[in-house]
C-alpha cells in the first residue's frame, strides 16, 4: 500500500500489472491476479496526476514540483523528464502514436513534448488555464 493518497491507477493492456501512483512519491507495480507488489519506483516529488497510454505502455506522471516524468511500464523505469511549467499541471494527453505528450498548466502554458527526442517542440500561452487537452 501507499503511505499517501493514490493519485493515479492504471492497468496494462494484458491485465498483468496494476500501476498506482501516489502523493508518497512512489509508483508501485502490482500483480493483477495475486495483488502482490512487484516493484516500487521512487520519485523525487509527490504525484499530482497520471495518464497511461495502453498501446505504448507509457505512463505520464505530473509531479507537484511542476515536472512531467514518463515511465516505461514494461521496464518500470523513468525514461523522460520534462521541465518548464511554473505552476500545477492540470491535464495531459498523448498523441495517438505516443510520439508527443501535451500538458497544460495553471501557469496558462500548453506545452508539447516530443518523447523520442526528449525535447519541447511547442509552447504557447493562453489567456486562462486550460483544464483539459486532447487530440482528435
């Protein structure tokens, strides 16, 4: 179990793993059937929200320190860290192919991150914070 509130829960595409992320600065990987803890991934800040892309097994994790980390759930490791937001992250969405991650923040910025290159590809400021972002 976590020592703080769970702020994200995801299940992989084959119902093998349940992934939980918490304000206790951890991501935990559980066996879906036995409910036993498989692994704990420590973080440097509390989790504020998560988003799981089932097809790629990528878990986007917004942290309370305004960074976004991307975890490859197959290998259970942080593979990308994105910095730039200056306030709480409100929402995130993956492109359908999981190449890009878009995040919105209370700082009124909307940022597009390229996962393969680990770079910011676009940032724009809107008049008021965007509480939701999506691809169509």
